[in-house]
């Protein structure tokens, strides 16, 4: 509220005590909202990682999962990935150029690999404009950075409005 007193103005914030009461307990609401938001983002990161992962037998794609959010120290963490031994190797494989054959249990498929991506990988639909292949998890995270910012901003907004998501 603004009041004029002679040559000066007086600015007064009425209801400070009520506002402080509203803030009490807000940290727990914020933590709950962030946990839910991190779960939502973890689901999106999982979706992107699966969509961008190489596909041969489909084992790698189906092995990718992200856990539920957990509090660890002063952080809220979502962990995800694959439990397959070759998942990291597939993720970090150097780029290859050219055409190669596939030899699977004695069955040769000519021209199966093109620039390091197998036929089934090349047939996967794009996800957010990207094709499946190496660095699949890293690219999923980069492709969803704006989503992360939006999801976290929404968690803060919900907290400040006093509502739980």
C-alpha cells in the first residue's frame, strides 16, 4: 500500500505475517513437486533414449529404463540406463563410414551396415528430428533440455501457487 505523507511516500507491505505463514512448509511442497517433475522428465528421457537407441534384436532398446526419483543428500536424482554389457559400447562407438556386411551365426547379409548403422536401426522413425544410432542417451538429454527447464519451472510455479501437482 502506498500513502503520501507530506513530501514523502510511505510504502507498506500489509499481510507480511500471513505471507510468512504461507511460506512455512513450502519447502516440503517444493521437494514433492520437484520429485514428481523429475519423474516426469525421467520418463521423457527414457522415451528418447529408447527411440534413439540402435536396434538389431531389440534387446538394447527394451533394457533401457529410468528409476523413480530419490532424494540423495541435497539433491533429487533420477538414474537411468541399460544393464546390458554392450550398451555403453554401442553408445560410445566411434563413427564408422562405408558399407559393411553382417555375419550373424553364419548367415551373411550384404550391405547391412551403412555408416555404422544397421538396417533395423536405419528403419526406426526419427525422434524429435534425430535418427537412431550412437550417443543415443546423450542426444535424448540434449533434445529435451527445454522440456527439463519447462517441467522444473512448472514445479516451482505449482509450489508458489500453493498447490501440489
